[in-house]
């Protein structure tokens, strides 16, 4: 398992109406020091394209992230945490231009990877993206969580 921190320009190409966003009610695992307004945000996800990622490889990534337990990942604007195993690649990124540091627990990341992204997207043969803004192609919100096929290049 390889774990890296990378600077990324994040954009998703052609998330068309064929890939409707799904809203997720509520959040758990937020760091208590965050403003209470962030507890009211609704997350959205979509599945897109086709993926060569296998559920077992993606589950290995989820399991690796779970080993960090309640450790808090701290990300500044535009930075990403990157994991990959076999055919599965995951990126957890702070959106560009956020003013405050993004803080999420490892268990929060693992929970949302497992469901909805692995369960709904990878299991259906597609890539997935999740964010705390329904406009996933924008710089709105504070994070993006990506899961997709991995070919060995970061």
C-alpha cells in the first residue's frame, strides 16, 4: 500500500446529466472544533465513466485507511491524500481556495468510501466522486473524495 500527499488540480470531466448527483443526509466523524455550520452541510456523490477498479482492491484501501482510526487528517487548500492498492486509487482533497484547514477523521473518510462510493460506484463498474457541494465541478464546499481505477501513475 502506498500513501502519498500530493498537490492536485481537481476537475472532473463531463459529469453529464447521465450521472445524476445523489444527496446524502447528515454527516458523522467531523472534528468538534469545526464550525457548527459544517455539520449542516449535505454531501453529494455521483458515479461516472467505467472503472477497472475491483471491489476487493478498493476494500483493501478502505481497510488501510480504517487502521488510522480516529486520527484526524489535516489538509490545506489544494492538497490531497492519495492511496492506492492494485487497481484502485483514492484521493481525498481539500478544495482550492478554502480559507480554513480541512479536518476529517480517517474513519470518516473510510466510511464514505465504503458507502456510497465502493458500494454504489465501484461495485457497479464506475468511478465515483463525492463532495460537500452539489456542484462537484466547482470550487464550492471544502473537500472532494475520489475513487477510480488505478494504473500505476500518481
